[in-house]
């Protein structure tokens, strides 16, 4: 279906080409209207300059998103120091910011599309974006739970009633990549407009299944060779306009469908410093993820003169079916089948001041209802059930749960300017509740708590072009329960019924000081920030053998407290009109607090927690050199460095080596046309975005010929060359 979607997008693009003459006579859209070099963000839920926000925010603009082909989580992670972001084995984000967040079942960092939080499809592709904002540090006051480490916001282009505009981009290259996307903005008369975006992609990936005979039993299961092959397509429709002179509406609907691997999961038998980065995944069943998502948003704005009332309502329905070969061998030994659904309703109502006075404020109410179901099974192959048929298997329940998560919150944030000083204060009172039922045994339990989250800031304006600030903020990740699948849980209650094992919420508090300044008369900017974070009741995923039967038990546990501190530096300069240079550096030091001891006696005190990248940096160069009045030579360069990181769990981890990735895009732009050659990972750097030790459940473990554990990791993308052609009108 993605091939058909790509072809239809191409047809749409060529159908729009006759609009060129009209396009040349129009002005830029309102979203990209001339604002000098000022970067506008909505980190505090109001439009303001990036350099005026008293916290660390990174913004990736629309032109960089399009030209650098930023289409997924990994590419965002490569662009931002102290952001560790990749896709985990079930297709959801592995993410931490400044060492705060989670790799596994907990979220830690929030993902948003137009102020609506994403849960079941945060790893989907979102296009036609005005920018991506990365907010570093706890975002509890304005964004609530699951933002303990920060937030990643996708901000889409809004419908513009002033003009017809759009773009089409087609890309093809190695791995049989075929990628197309198109967007069009259509005025509908008066103040109304509609914007339509669609995309489609097919990709063979770079992992392959050699389908070699099983090591001992000589059975071949003939899985498709391209393990990493995937198809994805989707789109979004938005309509906006004025209902009255002071009452406006924007409604949007989106759909995304993905059929491919959960991630680029590799089985590593080497030791750290001796990794082989194998691209062969010799399994009896290729891991797959089929996901479909529908979402709808309704935004209403009422201007009362000095006060803007905003209502944002959303509904999201996401379904996925995942298959994972857990033993990672050709032997049909152990697979998981995991159908999962998310159904989410959210409502936010906020009141925002709009006058120009020194006192600015925003207050609001928020409610969320999330229903998550999992009816997964473990699939045991013929070797475990002692069958003579190499295709025989049995299934048993794994996680059969229904979870309901609710939030109700009131929040407010105020700022007051007193000469060159701005004072800021915010507060959120958030009531959360989590109830989980183990469907196979009919046992339920609930947990709830009220969080009080403050935020304080003090900003001093030096000369109109620079600020010095200090900020204190808190965040939290809700607690919950671990569902037990098959009546053989970790703990039985006094009545003999299985007990759900709970885990507590985790909390963070961050102190940050920083400076932001324009330099060279607005030709560039510099920022610097130092931070100190306390992180309580850290949640980690666990997978343990089921003490009451076959298989595994998966859940979440609280390990202990840790402390993070570090700094960030960034600079950008435009020495001439056609060249922009920028760079950033991040440093994080983290350690477990004294007295952090696991149940088995392992003392973690002073050790570095997993999933913390100590140093990271990036450098970008953007060149648009005029060759004539109508033609520019374009060359974009991105260099990303990620330092060493411990991967895995606190009780069992492994060091992931540092790596550097270089991407280049170069080509010609003439009028509305742009022809580009794109090289991702120019020097074919081999690397993992995450690593963890894992029990050997395959044939080596059964026969005693191999190690008890091996290492699984998500491979970074090897070098790939593509070409693209774009048309804007």
C-alpha cells in the first residue's frame, strides 16, 4: 500500500507543477513570515523568542527538517547534545535527556504533536512540520507527567488563508528506498483554509536473514531475507478559520500505518571493544511490528480582549501487533506475540494573557483518560514441547492486562517584568490514578497520588540582546502495577490470589543557570547552561524467569536515587548571507546516591546509571552559494558525536563505545526546484544506539555450548546514498 501511496503523491506533485507562475508572485506564509533571525518557539505555551525563554530549548526549523531528511527518532537524537533518543525493540522511544528518562516500559520524556501528547505512536513519522522543539529538564508545570526529563514537540504547519502553497518531494536510492511526500495549502474563502499532507515509503532495510540451517537440528524456516524491510504511509488533514470576529477553530485528523521491524535489533556475541556489529539476523521468525494509528484534534480559540481562551480536545486510537524472536536463533524456541491497543482522550482548557503589560500569565485545566490493553502470549517451539515436528508449537499467556491511566490537573504560570528583571513562578496540582487488571486471572489493583509541581525562574536582561537566568523545576513519572499473566506471579496474597506488584512514581528536581545572547549585531547567538538534578525512585524495566512455570515475567521496579549534573554550550553564526555555522556540546555526570543497594546486595553507590551519555556534540554547516540570479549551490553538513554509555539495567550492563556520524546533503536549487544528493553516515561508522545484556534462550543455551548471556543492540544505520527532487510553490 505504501508503494501505491508514494505513486499517488508523485502524481499529485506533477499535477501541481502548473501553479509555478502563480507561486512566484506570492509572499511567504504567515508561519515563516519575516521575523529577522528570531526563532519563535512555544515552550511556555505562548509564542516568544527562543532567546527569551529561561530554560534550555533546542529548535530544529522546517528547512533543516526537510533538507536533512529528518523523518524519525534517531535523526532527532543525533542533532541534539545530551538527548539520547532511539527506537526500542517494541517500536516505542528509548529516550533520556541529561540522563533523566527511561529505556524500556517507562516513558520519562513526553512527545507532542501540536500540544497533544503522544502515547501509542510517538515513533511514527510526522511531516509538514514548522519545527521540532526539544525542551530539556522537567516540564511538570505546563506539561504534567511523563515529562520528567523533558519534552519533544512536533509543531505542524498551520493552514494559511492568504495563498495557495505547497511542496512535493520524491527520494530514491540504496536499499530500494522509495519515499514521497506532498503538502498543499488551499484557501477556502474569507478566513478559512485547508492543509493536506501525505507521505509513503518503502525500504528494504540493511538487516538480512541468511536462512542458514539451525546449528544442531538442520531445520530451515525460510523467512524473508530482508529483516529490516518496511512500508509506512500516512497523512494529515487540517482545516482552520474564524467562526466569528473573535472565535476561531482548527480541526485536524491524521492516519499512519507502519509494517516493518520493531527496530534494527542485532545479536552481538563479541565483547565491548570487540563488537562485530552483525547485520545478519539468523532467526526462525523475523521480528515484525504492524501498527495503525488514527488521531483527531479540535482546537478552539476565543479572544476576549486581553485574554485568549484556548480549548484543545484530542482522541487517539493506536493498535499494534508485534512478533519478536526472543532467542534470536534459527531454532523455533521462544517467541512473543504482543497485540496492544492505546485509546486516549485528552482535554485542555487554558486562559492566556495577551496584553503588552509587564504581568503575563497562563492558567488552565487538563484531563486525560488512557486505556491500554495487552493480550500477549509466549510461543514455545517444538524443542521445548519435545515434539518430533519442527513446526509444532504451543502458546501460553504472557502479559494479559488492561490498564486505565487517568490524570486531572490544574496549572498556572506567571511572569512579571520589573525593569530588567523578570520573575517567573508556576504551579501544577496533578492527580493521577493507575489501575491494572490481569485479565487471565481476573485480579485488579489501583494506585493513585496527587503531585504538586512548582517552577521558579529569575531572569536578568543585560542589554536587550542577552539574558542571564536561573530556573528551578520539578517533574514526575506516575507509578503503577505489574500485571501477572498466567496465575504464577512473583507474590501470592494471603487469600491465595495472585498479587500485582506495584512500583512507585519517580520524581526529579532540577536547578539550572544559563545565559543566552545574540552576538555580532544579530549575526549569531551563543548559549550556555549548567544544571543539577536529583532523581528519585528511578524506574527500570525487568525481565525475570517465571518462578511458577515456563517463560518470563516483564515489569517495572524502583531501583533507587541518583544525581545528575552537567553543562551545555551552543553557538551559531552567519558570517555571510549564504553560510551558517553552528555547534553544540553537552556534558553529563551521573551517579547513584550513597546507600543504593539492590535486594541481592549489589551496592550501586557512586556508580554511573545506565543510559547516560557522558559527552556529546554536534556541528552543522549550511551553505547556499549563489551561482547566478536563479541558481544556488547547496551543501549541508552534520557531524554528530556521542560518547560512551552504559547500556542495560543497573544490575547488568555493558559499555557502548563512542561514535561519530557524518551526514551530507549537496545539490542545486533553481527557483522552486531543488535537486539533492544525500549521503547518510558518510564514513560508514558502525555503532549501536542502545545495548543491553540478555539471557541466552536459544540453542547455545540449551546445549551448553554457548554463553549464558549475549548482548542485544539497536544498530545505527550504515552508509546509504539517496537522491531527491523537490518542488515548492
